[in-house]
């Protein structure tokens, strides 16, 4: 972007990360918060020293970009209607995932009719560790071919997890969904094929009615080639490369040459330690701002929107297969390993 552009952020829960990212990024200027006037939205506007508007018609005419951090029908919210109202004001929109296929198709039709850009943000592909996993995975796929994919995620980020895999494989089809496994716990196993690559997907099908942030896992991803396995322990890293098992060479008598192999059993990539404070303060806001910057690239918007349409279809099928989520344990809380072991003793 050549000029600083004014931005409105709609939504004051996850929108807090969007507001922080926009406010800290020299490419943008945070002009205000669009909300319903709740105590939280008033506090968010006050935190950044900006205006609070309660309807799209109140947004000033010089605002050209909007971040709609409000969900769609899957979350019982009106994000798509809000995005349409903002586009009608001549504003390009970045809207938070997930959206049902029909909702997303409707938004794209509205954007085309109004001559505006609308981008569905799955958020996690902008995180440094995830972006590196996608980059390395593409290289491995082009050079070696991926034999198998493994993924675990919370149901809240199932759409984003599929989008990461679709970005890695540079497409979705041909795809298929096989029979589900037995339902012995809230962690449900599914077998899929994405872009011709087998995928074993584990989804923790738990969702708190009052707080979709209560989950024990975001994403764990791995891809296997004939030379080894690349694993992403979580969306904030680290990345691990585990070479295929090295079998010792044998001498003329059939004995192993135990001193001949120097290949490491595992290599760490992007292994810098990261705290949740760093994630909330820096990584997530920066990822939101980087996603907003994509609206300036017409080709990137078109490419990602096409991918999102394909991902939405797969995600909807998986949701029907999984069924309604159960509630997570009431005492769910993060802890270090030491703390968890103390509580378990």
C-alpha cells in the first residue's frame, strides 16, 4: 500500500486483535470501532482513543477498509449482513471465518455487484510458523510428493485448518470424505483425500455455548514424504523435521556399522520459545494486519476467495458428519506441564 488508509473494526471480542494490529501498523490508521454500544466496545474504543459507531451509516465517508470480526450463521451472528452494509458504503471488507458456503457466495456476489473487494480471513496462514510450514510443505510436495497428512484441531478452527492444508496443497480437489470412526470420545477421526493426498483428520468436537475460545487444541499438522516428516506442533511453532528411520549399514559379516550414520533423529525449525502473552500482544495483531493488507492485491484476493469457496464446501460436509459439538469440561484451563502433573497427583 502506498498511502495510509483509514480502517474501521467491527466487533469487540476477537476484534480486539484486529484493532491492535491496525493501530500498530504504519500502513493503516484505526479510525473507529463499529459495535452495539456494549461496555466492551466502549472500552475498546477508549483504549485506542477512537470513535465508537453503532451502525454502518455512521462510519465516515473517508474510511476505505473494514475488518468484520463478527461471525456468520454458524456462530449465530450477523457478520455477512454487516459486511454487505459496509461494502454498500464503498468500503472493502476483510471478514473473519468461518462462513457457510451460501453466505460466502452471497458476499462475493454483493462485492462483484458493488465493485468492492471482500476477503474471507482464516487468520492462521498469516502466522509466521504456519506460513513457514506451508512454504516448506509446498517445496517438499513439489520435489518429493506428500504421501500422507495428519491434522488435529479444535472444531472452532476446523475451517482454518482445512484452509492451511489447501494452501499447502495449492488446491482442494479432487477431494473425498470417507466413513467416520467410532465416537468413543469428543475427539472424532475422519479420513479424507485433499488434492489427491490422503489426510487423517482428528477434530475435537467440543464447543462452549458462552465462549468458543475454550479448547484444548488449536492445530497440530504433519506431512510425510519418502525422506521424512515435517510437523507443526502448533500454529505458533515449533516446526520439526523427523527424517525417515536410518538403518545402519552392515559389514561383510552382517554386523551393523554403529558409528557410520550422523543424520540427526530430529531437526528443529522455527523453534523460538513463544508465550501466550507474545501471541496475544504481537503475533495475532500482526497476522490480522497482514491479512488486511492482502485486500490491496487483486490477484491474491481472487485466489484466496476461490480457495475459500472450495474449503467451505468441505468444511460444511465435515460439520454434518461430526454432528453437534459437546460441551468442554467446566474446569478447562491452560497449565504448564509441571502444573498439570501436580494437579494430577
